[in-house]
């Protein structure tokens, strides 16, 4: 498989200068990702969400493959030219899946330059797929709006679910939709327990400070939005699926 050198990529845009704090965070974040077996070779990334059964993250990817298929099927029903944004796209595997929807134009945004650069390199042949490095809360989207905004396995890195959803609504076209998937929601009384569990998890890797960048959200955070549960992992009939996703799939539309 031919892959271009990162220095000649034209499908990635870098916004301004990265601050020292962000550089130090990314260094630790990537180190933890490596310890979690969540960094992939270019060849592995090009095949995601399919991954060998011998890989330690195989079960996780079975679930993510299922949720991605549901999302792509849902969006494809529009049968129209669509502008799609993925916030926190990481290595770009899902943006690549979304870019295969006929008529779609897809933008992936992330503050993680290491994996974002890999995404731009591996998926450089997708003419309708582009990436921007930066914090979506910094105004880098300008006045651009989208038909669909996807937040997959990312909401937990924002301290306020309400603020990021309000930001998304400001960039959502009339009739557009926000989709949240591969993200755990807990009950309000469970937040403290989950915080302690998160701290213990990162401490086990030797990076307890990373717990300060992981946030637990509840369904109460969605109460002021027009949201709907499109997949409920606790529903009776979903318990009998061969691949059981642990996370809900939530749609939010304009008020």
C-alpha cells in the first residue's frame, strides 16, 4: 500500500500554534494509547473497524463496527449531498467510513496531531475527506455549518456535554442531526464512583493526572435538548444480539 510522506499532505489544515500545555498533554495521551494497545500501524488503520481476532482490542472493535454500520445506514437514507463533521476524529477511521456515503463531504477535527496526521496520510486518497488540527471550541469552524455532526467516543473528553452540544447546534443546518455514540453515560449518583474508577485506571498505567481530562456525563445533561435514544443497550431485545454494544446511540436535533 502506497502512503504519501506527511510533509506533502494537502488534506490536513493546522490552526495556529500549539501551546506547550497541549504538546505535553498529547505526549502523555499517546503514551497511554500505546499502553492500551490503541495505536495502530497504517496498514491496520486502513482496515479498521476490521481487526484480527488476536488483537487485544478485537471485542471493542466488533462493537464499534456495529455502531458505525448503524450510523452510516441511518445517514445514507437521506440520499442527498451532505456535509458531515466528526468532532474528535482521532485516527480518522470513522470519518473514512462516513466519506464512503455517496455525495458526502466529511471534515474531521481533533487536537491530537499525532493520530490526525496518520489519518490524513492513510486516507489521503479520499477526495471528499479533510482534516483540521485544533480545538473545535476555539472558533476554527468559523461560520461553517453541517447536516450531521458526529461525536464518537469523544464526549468524555469535554468537561461540559451541554456546552459542546450548544456549540454543535450553532453549526448545524436546519433539519440537521447530532449523533453521539460509543460513549458511556452513567447515573448522577454513579459519577463519583466512576471518577474513582477512572483515576485507578490511569494510575495503573502510571499517569494518574490523565484522569483530569476524562469526564463522566449523565442523561440529565441531555434533558434540555431534543434528544432521542436510537439504540438502548439495556433494551430487552438487544440483550440477545450476537454483538452487544455497551453504549447508547443518541440523536440530538435543533430545538
